[in-house]
C-alpha cells in the first residue's frame, strides 16, 4: 500500500517524498481511508507509530481544494492535552502541508494570549489548541468554529486525566455537530479501530 493508493494528492505526496516517508505506517493505512471517507473514527495509537500523520494527512487532503487565502474560517481543529504536543502537531501540519497553501496556527495555555489573538486574526484553516485556551478564545469571540469540518481529539485519554472534559464538552457544543467529523486518538484501547 502506497500513500498514492490511499488517495493523497500531489502536493502532499511531494512533501512525503521529501521527508523520505516511503510508505504509510500501519495506523496510517487503517485511519487515512476512514477519515477520507468522511466517517467518524476512534483509534488507539501511541506516539512513534505515525499517528500524527494518520490524521494530519487526510485533514490536509480534505482542505486542499477548499483552501483560499481570503478564507478566515477554521475548518479543522486538533485538541491536545499539552502545549508540547500541540507544537509537535503544528510542526507536522507544516511539514506535510509544505506544498499546499493551507494556513495553520497553534494556541495554548501558559503563554500570553495577546500574540495568539493576533495570529488568529490573520486566519487559520487548521487550528491546534489545548482545550482551556481554546475555550477562552472561543468565549471571547476570537475563533469561529461554525464552519468546522473535522475535530480531532489527540491523546483523548490524557486530556480526560488532566480534567479537560468540561472544556471539551463546551467546545464540542459550539461546533456544527451535524457536519463535523470526529476523530479520537487514545493510548488506551488495544488495536481496536472503529468507524
Ligand atoms: P508520531 O507517531 O506521529 O509521533 O510519528 C513518529 C515519527 O515517525 C515522526 O518523526 C514522523 O515524522 C515519523 N513518521 C510518521 N509517518 C511515517 C512514515 N509513514 N514513514 C516514515 N516515518 C514516519
């Protein structure tokens, strides 16, 4: 199975080639077609398995056609338990999306909110965030999630352990649930992939 056979298009294949990712990892082979088919997904995968690519690659693919420089709406949101993971996901979006014009940004707690607000004002199709800061910015009207197509909960079990459940519920409550696809990654379930 190749990345091309998974349905990824040229700009993304080009970045994978440049990164020397010659074929999809097991979790990528399983998750990418499910997400591209527009289904909800719950998956178990640990860091080091290529799990970030398994949601970032189809996310870029879904947005590639629709990315327009003047569009300031958030189309995909990734929630992560820590700012380190948020930064890591952003880095992946950046490297896999190098040959696309899809804009992304990252916001997290424990850092000044003002610079994050100004980054948001210039627009981002993909937003990576920790739940507390995300809810703060949503409540202040700084982020519009009414056009959200995809919501990823990365390391969902870790987010629950850290007590983010209330923020996550409130964020989900503000998304257009009827058109947003959900992807949940956890370390907890053993080799179970549901769609
Ligand atoms: P992750 O599990 O997402 O943290 O990824 C772990 C590492 O594997 C990262 O350095 C990725 O760049 C790398 N990686 C992800 N997918 C592939 C792949 N298909 N082939 C080779 N390396 C990969």
